[in-house]
């Protein structure tokens, strides 16, 4: 889930599309980028509302069980994702087996907040996971790195956390501020 919410920022930021619901407006803007029809040098913006609607509509296809009440808040070069998460349901949906003791510790729905920073330039982006808060308990630094390597990456092996990744061939960079994310196309 974290990967998808953060991925929304990496794909996001486009100008308004008329008369579409917010999730469909995002889909239309992403199609412009993915099909190469976004004009060179243009920028496309995604509002916070559009990104939230898109995340709610796409999440069930990525994480069918265990995540609800998702919300994304944008900041200056940052994003915070919020959700209620049942980690055991997510792991079972992915076919994973959990040792009994760990199962008893992680069972049940938990409020989760994820803080990330986005850096982007020259056709690449890096999402730095800075802090995760689960049921009010904050995790960062080495402990967070351990959880990413041992819980998140086995479920989502293609996720790029704290590592640069290439943007769409024609995307130069992504800018994020409190109101929107903006995808800037190469000239």
C-alpha cells in the first residue's frame, strides 16, 4: 500500500481535465503521459483531492484486503499517507504464512501513518521513507529499514524505497507542494 500511495506521487501532477470525476481525471492525465501525448515542456497537475480519489479507486486492485480509509496529504516535497491496516490480512492475501507469536502481535486493524520525502530531477525520482507510525508508535531509522527489508519488500519486491527509479521517458521531474503534485515534461 505504501508503494502505491507513494507511486501516485511519482505518476502524478497534471492540469485539470473537464467534467470528469476526480479518479477518472487522474486516469486521463496519466494516459496523456503514458501514451506520449503530453506536450513537451508542459506540466500536468494533480490536486490532493484527485490523488485521494484515485488512490481509493485503485487500492482494491493492489491490496484486495486489509486496508481501508486511505488518505494522502501533500506537503512541500513530502507526502503523508494515512490508512487503517490489518497487516495479517494483507500477508494472508499475499499467500504468506506468519509464525503464531508474530500473528498474535500484529492481528487486528491498526491506524498507520507514513511520511515520505520525494526528490526528483533529470527523469528520475527517489522516495525516501522517513517515518512510519503504527497505532501511535513511531518507527524510523534502522528499525524502519529492518521493517522495509523484512516485511514490505517480500510482499512488494519491485518497490523502490530509498532508491532512485526512472520516470516515464518524457517526464523530467515531479514537484510536490501542499496543494498539488506537478509532473513536468521534458522540453
